[in-house]
């Protein structure tokens, strides 16, 4: 069982660690993507600004005059090429600048003055595409710009035979506003990737931090769960030890009760005429029985009817009253079906012992979600028919002896010498009420206060 709990704790810790890393890692990844998208958007905005401004400077009428018969040595072509090269050199990070047209659904290069890469590795820069060279792998954004005559940029970086770029495209026109072609600018991504390096370093460190925090979180969960299990195991061990001690105490108590019962039977047989000794032995036997814990089954009764029945029985058996300051017409759970009888017996025995009529007054002390906490105070009265203002109960030493636990065990050597049969019977009733959940105390006026409760029906 212990190994099972340990394995369960470990699995829970690993799952918590994994969930923490997954959630935080997903958040970090989303932030990274948003950062890249924001940087790409910033680059695209700058590229659109550059290509649209440059396109407005081109001579559309001059470009319209170029065809597949135009050569690189043509002065008009050289003029257009030089103008575009100056634009490229003045615009940071632009690797290629060129113009394109669309004929019968095919994209063609027109003016392309940019120095080319050495793709064939012969040490000499490659020749740029000649006029009217088909652009076979033209990006879809370039085709859209040519077809719809609008400014476009690459949606994502693309790769072709000249490298990997983000491109911007802007249409240009002649003096009459007739569409001529599109000016294209290719932004080399080495600059873009250089700008990404600090961001990548930050997020690489963030990944390490996320894993570290996940491990810390997992270890914290493991430590908390392990501490809880240790506390639970300790509580179970203490509970088992307490149960064992109580069982041993019950065995001793049963043995003691059996011995008292045996001596009671023996004394009855040997001294049948000794009434006082018999009453004492009976009282001792009943008191020993009251020391044994017992389980009471709660009984549902009407609160108002219960108190009315109690008051009627008090008047007939104790010639007194039990006043109820807690009028409530509802059903509730009382601790035992014998609770009213024991309370009535307590009232009568206490009145007989003090040789003065007593009045019981019950009031509400506290109302909880599941129960009503009640307090019953026993007061004296000089009139048995009508209660008078409360008076102090006499003989506080006697009351202290009855309600104090000091020396109240049969094994105490002075128990029988210090207690009469009436007192022992009263102690027996007090023990019964204790087992039913009642608590006794003496207030400053020397009155006996009994704290008890009834459970609300809905909390059954």
C-alpha cells in the first residue's frame, strides 16, 4: 500500500510537471510566433514603402518601348537600368531590382540590372536574365500584382534559383496612366535572419527556464503530496494506537463491571437482609455500566412536541417546570430516544439531592448549518407552581464533587467513602448524558449548565 501511494505521488508529480511545461511552453511558442509575425510585418511595410516610391519614379513610356529586340547596349535600356541600379543601391538590404510584364499568362523579365550570384561556381557572377526571359517559377504574389495592378508582398519567404527572399511588387504606369508592368524588389533574408538572432536567443533561454520551472513545480507538488501522505500515515498510526488503547480500556472496564456484578451477586446471597449494602452495590454496578461507551441512534422527533412532553413529565414526576425559550415547530434529530428520560431523571435526582425544587430553562446558544446548540440551566425556586427569579444553588462543594472528574473512578480508594448512593446514582445519570453528547459546567451563580445539541433534519 505504501509503495502504491509512493508510485501514485510520483505519477501525479510527473503529470503536473508535464502539464506545466506544456502550457507554459505553448504560451512561449505563441509569443515567439507573434514576435516573428510582427517583425515580418514591419519588414513588409518598409518594403512596400520602398517599392511603391521607386515605382513612381520609373518612365513607363520608356519601358513600354522595350521588346525582345532590345539589347543591353541600347542607350534607352542603359538609362533605365542605371536608374534602377541607383535605386537599389540607395535602398538598404535590397539584393535584386527588376521589372516584369505579363504576356498571355506568362511572366517575363524586362529590365534587370542587379549583379547576380555565382550559381555555377566559376568565380564569375552569372549573367542577369535577358529582356523577355520567361520567369518560370514566378511567385503567385507577382502574378497577382501583374493581373490586378496592385501592390503586393510575399506572404512568406520564398526560395528560387537566385536565393531566398521576401519580395515587394508595385505597378508602374506611363504618362497617360496606362499600366505598363511591375517593379519588383527582392529583400535578402540574411538581414532578416540577423534581426531574428536576438529573438531566437531570448526564446532559447526561455525554453530552458520553462523546463526548469516545470521541474521545480513538479518537485513542489511531489513534496506537498509526500508530506500529506506522511501526515495521513501518521494520523492513521495514531488512530490505530488510540483504537487499541480504547479497546484495552474497554476490556478493563468490562472486567471491572464483571467483578462488581459478581460481588453484588455474592453479597445478595450472603447478606439478603442488608438493604443499604444492596442499594449501594446496585448503585455501584449501574455506575460501572455507565462508564462503558455506547452508541446511540439518533431519533427524529418534533422539537415542540418533545419539549411539551418533557415539561409535562417534569411537572408530574419532579413537581417542577421545564421552560422552553426555543420555540420551533419543526422536526429534528435527538441524540437518543432515551435522552428525555435521562434528562428527566437527572432533574429529579438533582432536586432530591439538594432537597429543593429545580426549574430547567432551555435556550438557543448558537445555530449552525447542521444543528442547534442549546444550553439548559437548572435554577432553584421557592415556589413549585410558578418559577421565581433565579437563585444560587446551595452547597457548591457538593456540586463541584458531582461534576468534577477528580476521583470519580471505582478504583479510587475513597470513592465509596466519599459518595452516597444518591450521589452515585446521579453520577450514573451524568455519565449517560455525557455519552449522549452533553457537557456540564457551573456558572458564576453556582447554577448547573448543560450544553447539548439537536441536529437539523436535513443534515441526517
